[in-house]
């Protein structure tokens, strides 16, 4: 057991279908929070969709700033055949303005928090998911970076990867945080590189989709990553849509990501890296 203790909210006192977890995480040597939507479904082995937030965010922002649960429910109403999913929205571990979901040298393993502690605790606590559930990972901005890097590093753990307005190189964190990049040092220099892990595991990567707004400062980086994937023959979907680095854009794009994951889940996805 990677985590040490879990506190779980009482459904009588929380929003319908929402479960809040506080997990004492071994990787952090401290506590961090997770919001789980559709937590009380009567179904079993539902797919898990991890949604990683950006800088200055926390576990609540995907729902309370981005309306992720409303996007999901609207899709379910419009498309009754949409696979039922559980949205798992963890904190990044609360390191300064953002942890980048990295295994930081001497400062906490924010990668293991997501990959081990958070996932293990969620599966142990939420009855409608299990070790048989397919796991998908997505994120926005810093969370998009986390989703792409973690998905590329641990391809066998995930059935699909998606990112919105992603930071594609760690250096781009300086656009959003005041802390020096020296705060993000890892044991190995290549550790923080999405491309490094994608190249190592390119034969085993799950389907990948990422997008960026045409008025986003990260547009050039997303275009470059797509081109680099093409050069490595890594199959992926990359889309550019009108929009900025904003919740309006991410709210709209999340619907495309959930539909993308649904196609994978139902075996109708047109994209495979196998």
C-alpha cells in the first residue's frame, strides 16, 4: 500500500455524485486532495479519467472553474451511448505554484503521488472502479505537460492520453510561475522531457490527442511537439482551435477529449500506436 491514510467525504453532505478524498501520501510525506465525480455509480470497473490541473490550481478547479462534471453530464444526455466514466481530479501535491507532476530531487515525488498513491487510494476507496478499470489521463497547461509526460513514461498504465494547451517543455513553466526553474531539478536531466519518454516507449504508446488555442502563447510549442512526433512516427491527433489559455477554451475542448476516450473504450478509435 503506497498511501498511509484516507479521509473520505460523507455523501450526505456533498454535491450529488461527488466524493472528496484527503490522502496521506507516502510520496509526499504529507496530505493531498482528490475530487472524484460519478463516484457513487452502481456500475463496476468503470474507466477512470484523470484530469490534471494547471499552475496555482487544486483538485477543485476542473469542476468549479471548468465545469468538467457539467461537460460530462451534457455529453451523457446528448449521447446516451457514451461510456459511463469516473472523473478523478487530484491536486498536483501543492508544491509552490505547481509541481509539474515531476519526481523532484529532494523536494517530493509528485509523479509517484499521481501514479501510485493517488491511483491506489482512489481504486481502494471508490466502489465503481477497480484494478480492471481502464485508466485515461488528461490535463490542461501544466497538467497537459503532466499528462503527456506521465503517459509517455508509463504507457502500459494508460489506455489513452490527452492534453489541452500543454506546456511541452519544462522551460515554459517560467511563463506561469515566479519560482526559478532550479526548483524543478530531477535526478536525471532527461527526466522532464516529454519527447525523451515518447521516443523510448514509442512502440507501446496508447492513443494520444492534444490541442491548443490559436491565440495561446504555447501554440508554437504544441506545433513543434506534433512535428517531433511525426518525425518519430508516433501516431497522434493534434488540433488547433480558436481560443486562448482560458477556462472557456478548456471547457469546450474537454468534450472532445471525453469523446476521444469513449472511442478508445468502445473500440471505435481510429488512432493506434500499436
